């Protein structure tokens, strides 16, 4: 490393526009709906309305902090990672990222290196000095071996250069979280939902779910004993992209019922849907 301040390389700037286009094509969210704002926690594009302590222990999800000064990258990563069932916090400055990382517990921190003010190297050094066991994945335009070695010597667990593929990023995230409970499950009555694999099990073996089926079922399982409205499902699963008058929720629920059984999801007239568990 040379010096204490790192400036954006010219070739890094156009990447933010290509990234937004790439994620839009792969996730279907970026540029077509509500993004994740800084300081907000993302769970499938929806702000959490409950503190983690208020959630049942069985539905605790891995938490990731994304620290990057490029808004397009923060929003894209927030959407993509939240769609994987992770709780995401976003920080637009290195100083804010370091403050959050030291104040709260994260399963993984994704850290950019080239940011105004305090650079990512300083954040990495201070963070791992205070929390040696913290898992950090560095995300940077700096592709030379020297910078990678510097980060690994400081204690980073992984290093991914920009531009990158969404599939590779998600695979690396899963790999880092695998030892920290990414294979956790949610249980409600006879239903077991494998979060990392997006599979349901009602006692007869795993049933693969599509991403939307998984998100709808998880929303219902997190509100056992309560009716979940169509509007709530539209907001939490699809964001604000669909007209509430659309039948897209009903279509997804029918497909889900065909897999796990009609009797497990009941329609509550005038209210929505409710998981039927004993």
C-alpha cells in the first residue's frame, strides 16, 4: 500500500452504470422499483418493521453490511442479497461503515476500498484490530496482486474485483456464511423451510421452491397465527412494482399450495392468507 488516501481509478466510474444494468437483468429489481436507501435495512426490498429481538429465534437471518460510496452498487447489492434471504445494512461512507461495524454484529461485511475520506484499507485495519474474527469480503476495482495481498495480510477473508458477476458474488457470500449458519431453517408446524437452499419439507423430503414461492412461504411462516394481506405480500416479496389489483399473489399461492398441500395455506376472506399449523 502506498499513502493513506486512495482515489477512484478512471476505469472504475463507468462500472456503476454497467452494474445497474447487469443487476437489472439478473435480479429484475434494479431500475424498476424502489431501491434500498442508505441507513435502511433491506429484507426483500422492504424495511424491517420489527427489531431483530422481536422475531422468533428460528427466523433469525444472517446480517450483512455493505460499505460502498457508489449508490448504484449499494442499491444493487442490497436488492440482490436481500432476495437471498439476508438482512442487509448499507453505508455510503467508510466512516459510517466503520462505526456500524464496530457497534453491531454482522455475519459478513462487504467493503469497498476506494472511498472518499477514510479509505477502505484503514477501515479494514481498524476493524480487524478491534474484531479479529470479523468476516470481511473486499470488493474493489483494484485488481493488482499487491493490493489483494495487503488485504489478505490484514485479515480479509475474500477479495472480489469489479466488474464481477452476480452469480459469483452470491456464491462467495454463501461460502463465507456457510460456517455461520447459512444452512439454518425456519419451522412452523409440520413445515420446515431451508433458507439457504430455498427448499420446503413437510415430512416427505425436500421440495424445491422458486424464489417467489420461497419468499411468500417465508413471509407466511414469519407470521404464524396471523393473516397476511395481499398488499403486504406484494410489498415484501415484489416491492412496489405491481398493481395491488393484480392477481400475481394468488397465482403464486396456488403454485405453492400445489407443492406443499392446499390445507397448509388457508384463505381468510377479506384479510388475506394464513398458514394453517397445529
